[in-house]
């Protein structure tokens, strides 16, 4: 296994175990199977295990497994505070105490503010004293390092990076999302500030393995060296020194072994130009169904009315490549789960964005098309409840 450093100089395995997708049996996590997979990963050198308060049964499962096997002190646990449910320090304390009980431990190595959406949301938490509470927990040794997980655009992500002295962060990032979500811009900004980055969704929810078009598969098959689509996706991430650890929701021994073998044989800077060109062909094949040819360069930003133009187009394209549900999820997270909404319907057709678009996209017309597709009844319902969530 290969390792990279956290902010305190500790070693983090470049492959992390995402503990959200354990196999279930009769509605409960199959503990014996999960234990076998965790032990296989541990023996291969994986030392980073990621869970969350809201993952059904996950914290309790890994807590029992680590106690059974006696490996707690040899691994690092990352879990998350559901900050969107927090209204007071007392509420945070209650949840954290429950997490320690579930995890059967006296401390959490890496503690994240779960799905932190903006600097404004963080300021709300600070007004409740959560920042002071975190510092007290660190001083007491109950929390070793503090970070946040994030879904949204790169501008808001970069603002969040500057909002506090974070120890680490977690973003969605893969070769298809290189210029969407926090993207390469966010990754490089974090690196500039010396903040380690944990990667989630390296396979885009399986899209980069199970849902590849024929042209993408041909690109992989015709390229040397021969690697599986999953291995190429991981290799692309590990090739970047700014990436600290890549999470994988492993739920089979075969998956554990294949990913661990790949991690043991991967290093930053090893991909060739030919490798990168091949992956660009794969991206092009995936994006053939794109509705809008937006590259996510963000030259159109900021919008005077606050529309998240690249985020809207990314969700619009997702509608035609991955389906309605994934597109709506992405669009709601990108435009509604923030203090100030960034919906396409805010566009007043001023045209400022089009003056700067290197792709020559008719942005105003495309935003109107995206609005019609993405802002239907489900979105309107989400729009009613989103402010309630953000005020929690």
C-alpha cells in the first residue's frame, strides 16, 4: 500500500474504505461479510475508514468489527456531524456522544461537517458556537482533525476553504467531474493551502464502470497497458499529488483485492500523455449525449443574479446521460442547498455570460431549456423545503 500525509504528518493510505455500501441481509448489515472485507483491506494496508452518522447501521457495524478484531488503534476512523440538523452546541454534543458509543471508541481521528454547502452555512454554525465546540473536542483529544465534505461548485468550495483553518476536506472528483463540482480548481486551491483532500465518488456511482458507452469501452480495450475501467479511474486520481486518499465503497473481497493491488502499484505522475489522451476519448464518448457543450471553465461566472451556470449545465447534461433522478439530485444540491439559491430561473437574460464563453454557447437560451427540464414539480417541492433545511 502507498501512503500520503495528513496535515499533522500522519500516513493515510491512498485507498480508503467507504463504509456506506456494506452488504445487507434481512435489512441489516451482514457483519461477518463486512468484517471479512475490512480485514482483507486492513491486511493490505488500508488504514482510512469513512462512515457517517446518517449511514444506516454503518457506525455501529464498524465499531463492533474494530472491537472484535482489535484493530481500532491501528486504523483511522472518519465520521461526520450532520450539521444540517444542528441547532445548538448541545445538539452537536448529543450526536457526537452517540457516535462515540456506536463506534466503541473514545475519539474520532477525522471529523467532518457533513455536506457543508457554503461559507454562510459555516458562519451559522459558528454563531451557535460549533467552532468553539470543535476546538474544545480537539484540545480534549476526542477529535483529532476537523474537515468538511462538500457537493457544489468550485467558487463556493474555495470560499469555504478560506472560512476556517480546516485540517482536511472531502469532495466528489473523478475524470468525468474534472471541471464540475469542486473540480480541479478546488483541488488545486486546497493543495495551495496545504489542506489534504479525500475523494468520494471516484467511479461516479458506478457510471465509470457499469454504464460506459461502447465507444468508451473500445478506447479502453485498444489501449496499452490493459487495465479495467475502474483501475483507470483510480489511476487518474492517484496520478495527482494533490489527492490524498480515494474512497471506495467496497462490498466484495474481489473488489477489495483488486483495489488494494492497484493502490499498491500506483504513484503520482505515472500516467503518460497517451494514457491521458485515451481518457479524454472516454470522456468524449460519455459526453456524446451532452445537451450543452459546457466544459466547466467558469469564464461565464460570476453571474450578476447568482445563477450557477456551469452547475446547471452539468445537471442538465446528467439528465440525458444518467437519467432524471441523478440530474434532479445534482441540481437540487447545486442550486437549492445553499443559503442563497442559484437556480436557472434567476436568469434575467442580461447576456453578460455569453460575452465571455469560449465555447460560444447561447447560455441564455440553454438556461431556459435547463429550467424547463430541471425545475418541474419535484424541484418546486424541494424548493419549498430547502429553506427549512438550511435554517436548521
